[in-house]
C-alpha cells in the first residue's frame, strides 16, 4: 500500500501539523504522497523534502511580521497607510512569507525526491479549482503555485499564475484527499485544522483514511504566535498517537493501562459521589440525578460517560492537555486545581439552597450548573481514589 499525508489549510494553525508529522515518523508511517491546501501545502512541501526540523524551528519562531507586511505602529499615519495598501492591493501583502517559501523550497530536489506532491488553488475569476500534481506544475513555478494555494482572499491578496489571479484552495477543497489518491496514495492520514473553506467527503473508492483533528481550539488563523505554536505542536503529536490507538482519551491523554486504571478507580466512586452531591442539593437534586442516569443509559457505554465526566471536569479546571498523564497524576491534578481555584465557582452547593418555591428560572439555573455538579463529583471521586492508594 502507498501511504499519503494530506494537510488541510488553516493559516497559523499549521504548526499543529508539525506535531502530527513527528508522531507519524515515530509510528513508522512513511508517506510517499503529500498533498495540501494553503498552509497545508507549504508544510507538505517541507515534509516532502525531509525538512521537518526546519519546519518546526520556523513555526517556533515565526511572528506576524514574518508572514505579512505589518505597520510599525497601529495608530496614526502608519496605520492609515497600511489600511490603504491593504484595500488597494485586495488584501494583505504576504511577501515576507513568499520570500521564505522561495528560500526553503528546492524545487529541483523535490522533483528528484521520488515522492508525489500536489496542491489545490482556485481561479479567482471563474472560481474553478486547479488541482495539480508536481508534474503538472511548470518547472520553476512551484513557489508561485504554493503561494496561490495559500492566498486566503480577501484577507490576503490573490496571487498571479500567468494572466489569471488565484486564491486559496480552500474555496474548493481544504483537505485534498482525492488528489492524494489520484497521485497514488491508498492509505492516508488526513490532518484537519478546522480552517476556512470546504472539506468534502472523498469520492475515491477503497481508500483507508485516518483523520487527525484537535479537540482543542488552535487559535486565530491570522495570528502567528510561537508560544501557541509550541502548544499546537504538542497537541498534534498526542492527537496522532490517539488516532493510531496508542494513547487513550479524547481531550486528554493516558496510556492504555493508566486509562483502564483511571476508569476502574473512579467508576464506582463517581456513581456514589454523584448521588451524594445530588442528595445535598434540593429541590432539583433528584431530578438531576435521574437526568444523569438517563443520559448514561442513552450512551449505552458507561465508560464513555465516565470519561466524558472526567474530561469535562478537567477542562473546566484548566488541566494541561499537552502532557501524558498516569491515573494518579490525572486525579492529583484534578484535586489540586479544584482546591487552588475559587471553589465556589465550581460547586453546585448553595445555588438553590433556601429556594422555597421552585420556578422555571431556578430549574434553568440548575440545568446550567449540571456540569459543575458533575465536576464536584469527579473531584470527590478522584480524591477518594487517591486516598485509597
């Protein structure tokens, strides 16, 4: 089988794909076909050339000024001139990015590499897509085609190919899986950045596609921040391991034995604690307890319900999603964060205490606080699990 890597567009979120590629290397997934749209095609070109380290270094240093021409001051004449230039040019000037692309992309080396490469851009006038493999790109014009694919109009000005202006490939297909299949791939990892544009279902029969996508928001597509890039690289790395079944969890990561240990340790305790918390919060406690039980029955998967409760609590408490936890570390982090924060903001207690005449309003408040109630029960279960070690 021929392995392929498909990278979607998403602007500054593209750092996530660096983490994905690092994990794929460790997992032994070796693409011979690379396709991408917008920033995805820029990353795909670097990966196809084996410039993974350069790509990571670039993302960990890149700032807005390295991508776009920015005003020195965001007020006065400098800002006025900048806005006039953006309006007159039909979008922002990304010549700093173009300079980097031309410097890094060795077209001759890519053509001689033996791997297939392709991208998508869209004709601005006709809105017809141009889906091309490297062999279909005129020699010497690779950088131009890549910049055309990344021209996220109207934020970024179109890029000329011959006498026509072209814009971001996401206007037609943000994740070119079928193009990868046309270039020979039949086993594909597709990395979605939830970027602007259309993502179509692949039409090629017989494809094996494994999707990698973050649970967490990856930031503004036009804000380039090295600290956010570092976080996104870590998320991409862990999400890839989860996509391949090497880590467990949906928003957080644990190795399989620790995942089993966490669910086994918190399962019975959580059910007892949720009942305990509900009993303490009248008049709606019993109703909410029933609601939780019915929700658990509808999932027909008690482990999934428990994992949802654990991860929801972790998200509310702000646990770091970029690390791999043991069961004890996850529970300890839950308890410590709950204690550190203002507990009144996370407890259901007191919200309806003293309510003598329940109303639609108070019922609404109770429903809105259901996740806080579950959070309290999760922390109690985690604390009890730690105390029984």
